[in-house]
C-alpha cells in the first residue's frame, strides 16, 4: 500500500458518550427513575434509566471506563451497586448543537444486576421517584423525546 492509499486517522474533537443502564433485580424487576421537573438537562419530569455522559476523567489508562462509569452513575443516582455489567446496546449518530457544532454522539446501553428483590433506592437530587416493575410496565412509562433510546435498551435486556 502506498502512502497516498493509506487512510488518515480521524480525530473527533467533539464527541459525547452517553450511557444508560437497565437495572434488574434478582426477581426480574426493572428499575426506572423519574427526573426532576427543573434543573439542567432535558426531558424534565420524564422517566429515565440511571446513567449519564462519560467525562474526560473517566478515561483512565488500564481500566474499562464504560463499566466503571456506569457503576459510578448507578451508585450516585440510586445508591445501588451493580454487578455483571453487560453491554447490550450501542449506537452512534451526529448531533448538531449551537455551541459545539456537529458532535459525534455514541450511545451505550447496559444491563446491570443488583442483589435482592426491589432493593431500596436512594435517589440523587436529579430524580424524584423510583419505580420497580416488569419489563412491559417499564416500557409503557413516558421517557419523553429520546428518539426511542430508552425503549431500545430496555427491549434488549
């Protein structure tokens, strides 16, 4: 292969990695948490799955940043410890923003198991309600305008 035939490395300056976790207890119940009506972020007052954006600090050499980040988010938002973290969904797209221009958006969905049946959830100040239920019940909750992201992850679990 000649130098002119080699593909050049693409360095994405504007990238966001969004991660969400389907949390399942020992009896097969799924967890959803409802966002506050005010505050930062979108989909206010809508149902959510634990998770969030990966931060630059999450990128530590020698670790699996995705697994550690989703466990941290789960702990921060619900007080629960996740086991057996498994990637069950991955997607990407380009999102236009007013401040950063075109952003490569990577979305990851996980399945995390927790010990016990409907363990007590200790919500962060970002959420106001927690609900455990069967998959079908959780799928019927209003996740707002998320492009089907939450339902896609839940269906894969």
